[in-house]
C-alpha cells in the first residue's frame, strides 16, 4: 500500500480520530571499528536487534493503547555488541544469538500493524535505520505509510518551542508513571504511545514562529505533522538579474510558489525574511505538508545580482532551523547576528 492510498483529507478531526497510530521503537547495534564486516558502515549505520510497537486508536470517546508488539532480532552483520550500545540497552553479545531473522520479524510486525495506519516515532532516526535494514535484506526500502514525528509534535503542542526533548523528559512532563525501565524497544514504544495520547488531548498554545489560526484544534495541528517519509522532492531555479541583493529579494519574495510534489498553490506559514546573503520561508501544501523556501545571493561575471531559489519538502523537525534563523532576524534584522570580535593583546607577557 502506498502512502498516497492513506487519505489525509476530508474532516481533519474525524480523520485523525479514525486513524490508527503505530508507535515504533527500534534498538540497533552499531559497528565496531576494529571488527571488519562485509558491509560499509555508511550504508548500514545500525543493525536492528529489537522491534517494539504499540497501537494508539480512538474508541468510544477515548484514545486506547494496545498491548505492545515485541520481537528480538538476530543480527547478521554486527554480531558483537558495541560497548556504547550495551551500556544503554543493558545487554551483552550473547543476547544477540537469541532472536528471529529480520525478514521474519518484520513480516510479523507488518501483519500486526494491519493495512491502514500512520507510523509514529520519537524523532525520525528510526526511519533511516529501518530503510537501511530493509535494503540489507533485499526488501523495498519504502516505508509505504505516513509518518508522525512525536518529538516535534511534543515541542509544538506541549512547550511551543523548537527544543528537542528526550522520551523520559516528556514522560516526566506529563507525570506518566515509570513502571518499566527505558531502552527496551517495547517499553519505550509504550512510553512514547502514552505521550502521544497526552498530546492528542492537549489544547494547543499559540506560536509566533509558524503561524497558527486561533481556531485551530490539536487534531488539526497533528494532521500538519503527518508526512510522507518516502517523498523527497526539491525544485531549484535562478531569479532574474538585479543591481542589488535588496531589489532581488524584494521582487523574488512576491513570486507565487507551488508545491514541488504536486504543483498546488502553497499556504504561507512563515513569510520570507532575509539574513545577510540568504533568505528563508516556510510554506504548507494541503497534501504534502511543510515546505521550506531558501534563497542564496549570487553574482554573475559582470557583477549583476541574482538568487538561487530552492523549494523543498521538509520534515516537521526541520522547521526549527528556520525558526532559529527567524529569531535571529527579529533580534538583529537583515544584517544578522554580529560576529564576535576577539581582542588580542599586543603587550608582552609579564615574567
């Protein structure tokens, strides 16, 4: 089933309430520099050794959590447990000998998920690891379902900030009882699912960085944070020539933009602003969610000014980078934050 088959349209709140969220957590082993393997660590940065997942669904007026799905996996490349990983997950190398083959465990996981769902995780690092493990085992690396980054959603709904928090921080924030230890896949998935349930019940706070309508509900905001993890689209072009960067920016920021994936008109979330020789903006497509605009000032051989413009689909967590730039712009204007001047003493050292 492709991501486009999962309809994220119609009544936003009704759609979210009819959605099954699959909250995942993977534990993975990492390569050891002095042990040679048959695969480049850049291609396989981590080999999954444990899958945990919990379903979150709306039933009879409340959000319900399922019993966790849990599988241990026997690695085929990184068979000796990295010490840094061992300290975190409290396992030893001999534990890696107990487990199912990845292809068997993943097939059982997908069967448990069902056919129509949104995958969720704390951050998006699990997605990259999953894709590399699927390729390792000769499978299609497309996730095939929409994804929700709960970490970014927590930052937006709970704290209205761009800070990246840990699962344990969010557990403490909501006063969730710590009955299990952290860093076991199914238990971390259960904690993260409880965080998601709390977020779905929150009243959103107003943000000044990415503008939100006063009437927008939590579930409408959640919809904005669901995106296609298999879609990575960017369009680039050069502007006309101008005598100054200011004129180039002033003209170019007024141009109508379209979604690089579907060509539809975009909704402005954060208008264009410029800092030094760059400019930034955030937009949203009703179908493909968040899009970042970026201009870079260039000069041709005869001294005329133009800009290279990139319009790119981004994941919600990448919005914080634009937010930080916007905060700099609000404080320092188009000149940006001044560079620190380091004073150097020319006086000889006293002996």
